[in-house]
C-alpha cells in the first residue's frame, strides 16, 4: 500500500462505495486510515497498543466535533473496539 498516494492511500478500490463517495465530507477518514495502517505495520514494535489506538480514536472523534464524553460516542467506540478484537 502506498501511504503517499493522495486518494485514500491506494485503498480506493477496496473501500465500500458509500465511504468513497463521502470521502471529501469525512475529513477525519484519512486519520482513521493512517491509524489502521499503523495497526497492521509489519514490525510489531511499530504497532500502537490498544490504549494508544483508543486514545487516537478519541482524539479524532473530538477533533471532528463530537464529544468523547457523551455516552453515545463512548458506546460507539467500545463497539468498534470489541468488533475489531473479535476478528483477531
């Protein structure tokens, strides 16, 4: 994967169509993609810990204007993490 490719890090063809179409309306999408790429780094020492991932997601959510202290944001974040962990 080419992290330098401007359009979705070279993942455009693998993305769900609704995400591709909403890409410009989701400025934080690039940050999520950068985080995801860090999580699958070939070198284990370069991968973030789950607590670092949670912290980064909270920062992304906060910067997008959503409140990380709201119960719905917290519940959404917990659900995403549980789904990711269940796929390992």
